C-alpha cells in the first residue's frame, strides 16, 4: 500500500477522480452528489459524527441563545456538516437560523484555534482533532454534536467520513479492498483498547504534551463506528434530508434524495 500525502479534501477528490489515488477519506454527501452526476463512487464508514462547539474556560456562553450577536469561528466553510447541523438545531430550539443570529468566521482550523485562544472571538466549531487540542488547553464544549443529532431525531452512530472509492475499482480489487477495511477495523480496535499504542504515534500526530495526546486519543475513540447496518443507513437518509434543506444546492447539487449506492453494500452489516 502506498500512502499519498495530500493538502486538502479537494486535493483528495482530484486525486481520486484523476486516478492518482484508489481510495480517499471524505464524506458521503460528496459521494451522493457524485453519483447523482453519473459517477460510481461508494463509501465505507471510517468515523461517526463527533465534536461540538468550544468556548474558553472563563466564558459565560452556555447555549445557543448566548451566541446571539456574536462572531464564532467555523471550520470547513458554509457547508460544513457540523455547522449545518448547528443551524438546524438552532431553528428547532430558537425558531431562528443560527446564520441570522451570529457572524460566522470561516477559516482554516489551525488559524481558528489560535484566534479563539487569543480571545478574538468567543466560540469555535471545528474538526474533532482541533477540538481535542483546545480541550487539552482548558477550553470546554458547550454543545455536543451527538446531542444535536438526538434533538433532531437522528439515531446515533451515523458515519460522516469514510473510505471512498470507485465501484468499478472495488469489483476488480474486492479482495484487496476487504483486506484493507479489515486492517482498518483491526487498527481501530487496537487504538480503542490500548493507551500504550498511542505513545508510538507521537511523532506522527505531534501532540506537544501528554494532555493533548490523551485528548486526541479520547476524541478518536469517540468517533470509531460501532456498527453500520440498516438502522444507520436509514438515519443517514434522514440526516441527508435535514442538511439538504439547510445546505441547499451548494451541498447536494440538484439531488434531493440520497443517491442509491452511496454506501458500499460490502460495508453494510
């Protein structure tokens, strides 16, 4: 197996489409949109939705209402899945779209971390590994995305990020693909059960201190899929409907329904 380092999610998509990579990590919304446009990509779960909204330890912000009129950092841009979920949650709780209550500051996660640490804005919604680094520095999570999903009626355990590949390639390399997915699951099991194994990853993830390493370890474990079957597929379809209403064509294109075949049948238990 050859690992191809890439700088961004978009670069990974280009690599897959151009044949420079056989498998990438991305979300199934992208897969569904690609299938709706005639491409044959499919998805096998890698990580479930995790994370939440982080504030400084001395912050008086404790809920959605407290964000009114404030600027908040948002990683991933205006169609980030956690941001869209938070907007849907806000509409349910306050009857107002969060987009109209706050000023979102979109940016790269490392920059957003630095700015919120300096107090440039009071809250940040970012990817789980950047949240872990903030947690290790004493910041606190006031809104958990898992709780948001429950409030929106979505069953737990929905994956959002996974291994993505061409179905044609999967048929031609099924043994290799299944072996790869088994190896991925075995690695997750080891990392879920052994704290010592994480010590060997320090040179790769560069935590900087033991507290950050522990926070990254715990955040990773929170995102490990426990099961992926019909219930999770149904929950994913429900999530698609919610987020497509909020994200619109910028997220899903012209496809109002989750495209058939988005989830690789070999990954459904």
